[in-house]
C-alpha cells in the first residue's frame, strides 16, 4: 500500500528542508528537485540562474496554469535538519516555502499535468534568490527570456496564505535617509551641529505619518512607512556629523512607482538631510476577476483578502500574467525559528490545485 498523500507531502517537505538552500546557495535544492522529477519520469528544463521549469510551460489548446515558488530560504536559526511531529513538519523553510514546493513537485510526480481529461495544462516554475532585495531577483529576467511563460492564463504564487487566496501585493520601497551635521567635541557641542539630534527630529516627523487605508479592486490595503534601522556616531566624546536611517515604505496596488518615490521624498524633505532610493519592488496587480481566479477563490471558500506584503505576484503582473497568492503555510510562522507547516494544509493545497487543473472550475 502506498503512503497516504499527507504523509508523502510531509516526507517530501522534510526532504527539501534538510537540503540546504539559503539565498545564493540554492544549487543543492535545485538538483534535488530535478532528481525527484527525473525519478518520476517528469521532464525538467534548467532555465539557468537558479530557475527550473517542469510540466507544461507553453500554452496549447487548454488554459495554462503556472505554479510558482522559490527554493531559497533565509539563513538557518538552528532549525535544520527538520522533523515531523504530530502531523506537522518543522524546520527551515517549511512555511516559506518548501511545503508549497513539495505540493508542486508531487502534483507533477503524480501525473496530474498529464491526465487526458484535464481541463487545464499545468506547469511549475521554481527559482532562487527571492529572499534577497528585488535587484537580485531571478524571476523577472526569467520571464523576459522565456516569452512562453508570459502566455499563461494564471500564475499561482504559492507564498504562505493559510490556504486562502490573497490578491495583489504591496510595493516595497527602501531608502537611505542621511542627516548631515558638523563634527565637534562633545564638551563644546555648540561648535558643531549634531546629526543625531537632527535625525531625531526628522524621524519624529516621519513617525506621525498615519497608516492609511486604500481600497483597490474591492480589497483594502494599508499604506505605511517606517524607519527600520539607524546608524550614527563615531565616539562617546564626538558630536557626529552624519546619521543614516533606513526607511521602508509599503504602498498599495494602483500607485505608480514614480509617484511612490515622490511621496517618500516629500515625507522625508527636511532641512539638512538627503534621501537615496536603494531598492524598489513595485506593487502587484490585483487579478481576481478572471475565470480561473474566480474558480480558485470559490474552491478556497469564496473569499479573497489583500496581500499585505510584497510577493512575486508583482513580477508576473508586470509581465502581463494574471497572478494570485495561494499557499499552504501560515504566514505567522515564516522566517521564525520554529517555522512549520501541517501535513493537512499541504494535502488541502494539493487537492485544491489538482481539482482546479482537472475541472478548470
């Protein structure tokens, strides 16, 4: 008797977890995924630069669904190797997002993409370096050099969503806010200008920018700006002449990237300071109205919520591919020391996607 589906998915997730794949070191996990698919007779394409394609990735007579996800993880926190305990897989990347990758691989290994009466074709897109800044992305260049992927009818980005459908994603803008002063001896501070004091005033002003809510395609997103790091000072007896603050701005779908940068510059326009944009990942389109999107939403309970974060949905949207967020992990466990995903959630995700491919509804 073959193992239960939930057990197979849990075991495969654990196998992926125990294969190290921190960002920029994804090669072992890519090789493992290729070997697992080869073992099951499923062809794969090495699309270079940490990217792997499998299943059907070129549009034919049927609607084409792409399942997409990253194989890289954040650095380990003494949480590898993983373990299975009480129907839950624990370990680095289980939630974000090796559990989802296991679902994708098992759908192909079980031949769901080849069932003769299927309503849709199914392809899988795996890639690396997602946990790094947007400038390091491998997905956008892949979508550029593989035009057939841009013909897909729906991309399901399997980031953790607790088994619900989430639409769109926030833009993620990062900047260095530098406050300038004039160094002096701390016994005679009036001979200089304290950059820390100037930074304190500027950061206090920014802290009063309210969180604002925006409704887009019927979903409400929160726009927010935060100072996440601050560095300055050279010695205990020196009034510093420079302080650098890191600013993170999350903005909703529908906001033009240039307008977002202009808004952040306006908020940070204070005397004796300058702002440099160091990273910018645009927001993602909210693609909830297509037939396949509506079918997936119906299969997961009939509700869709906003993605209050950035995901590769944005990259598919920029390439013209309708995309949604849907995955088995609970976002509250992402990047935590005790990262985890339940076998039941893996099975539910597998069954939902298998039926979507089989019926298109």
